[in-house]
């Protein structure tokens, strides 16, 4: 998941914030706890350690406003998606 720390269109906190979506993904993926480690593929990203290997959750909050996942994030995101198993 990727959202700019200062994104006014998709804020992290609040009643429609992306943190709520993150929390839902953590729950849906069967993650336990909220412990994280730095994700080595990209600064400003954290990987939740209590998630099943098949359902990893990465949370990125780069400085700045709204981001579409372009720039430096594009190849990293594409690579991440490529590591996930295909649905049956």
C-alpha cells in the first residue's frame, strides 16, 4: 500500500483514511499484531512481520502529497507484484 504522508486526497488518518484500509487488509490477510521491519526494497516502507508469507503487507508513506506509485516506486511495486503467487 502506498500513500503520501501529506496526501490531502487520500489522507492516512481520519474517517476515510488509508490507515483504515491498511488495517482491513491486515485483518483480511490473517496478519497477527502490528510489528514492522524496514522493507529493504524502498525507504519509507515497512513490512508487517505477523503476516502469512503468502499474504505480505507492505505500507509505504513517502514524504509529500498524493502519489500514483510512479517514479522510483513503479519498478519496486511491479517487482513486488511479480513475487506473489497467482490465484487458483
